[in-house]
């Protein structure tokens, strides 16, 4: 039985940021005939990383006001990038906003531009991997994950993601093997904790 893993399992931290930004792009999605995802801030962990995302002012502005501000920000970023196409910080910011608005192919194009300038940017490779995984292009997600491991062969989140990719393909046994190896060799790591939860989810959803 093939078990479809949610992107939140695949890459937890990036999803928190992207889902928050997706809310800002509701009107963009409506134009494209897509429905925007809703996000319940009350369900987020109350820790130092997530607390900054839970401010009440994030939900108080009207959609039109928020969209006007986001459009203005994107236009300003695009102008700055056109003037200085080597400013990877601005390019990354712009690509993140495109990704949050579900402009996947355009976002990947800008992420790849960063990689041309700095091929070892793991954060960018993870972002691209997430986008490919989210759109169901599992082969490309695996290819990009392997690029990460060529640069950092001990990257545990990338190794974990290989398991998520196998699970998405329905190769549950292989996914478990990958995750169990992480747990065995790096029991106290963040990846091991995520792997344990994923194995439980996999076991609950399949008889394989």
C-alpha cells in the first residue's frame, strides 16, 4: 500500500515558513483557480522558533491590504534583482515568496540561479527538493537530495528525506530501513526523532 506522506513530514521547518506565506497569497491562488490552505497558528509549538510566527497582527490585516503589501514587496525585490542579479539574499527572498504563492516553476528557476552562483547552497537545494516533492516529481526530489549528499554526505535531514521519497513511491520497507539506520547511528538527532514518528505513521497506514 502506498502511503502519501505530507510535506510537513518531508521537511518540517521549511513548511512552517511556506504555509504562513501561503496565507498571504490567497488572491493569487484564486486567480489561478486554486484554493489556498488554511493554517491554525494555535497548533504550532510554543517554542522560541515558532513563537515569532504567532503574533496576532499576522491575522488582523484584511486580505486586500496584505496582498497589496506583498505585491509591493515583490516588485521592489524584482527591481533590486534586475539591478544586481548576483544578490543571492534578495533572490532567495523573492524565490521564497514565489514558492509560497505556488509559482513553483518560477521559484525553482530563481533557486537554480542562486546555485549557479553558489552550487553548495544546501538551504537552496532543500527548498528545491521540497518543491519537487510537493508537486509529486519524486525523481527530481531524489536527484536534488543526492546533490545535497554529494556536498554533505552526513546530512541527516537529507538522508531522512530519501526515506520519505521511498515511502512516497510505496517502497515502505526501504523507507523503514533508511530511517532505522538513522535512529541506530544517530539516536539523539532531530532526524532520528522525525524518523521514529514517520515509522509509526507508516506502520499505522500499511500492512507491508
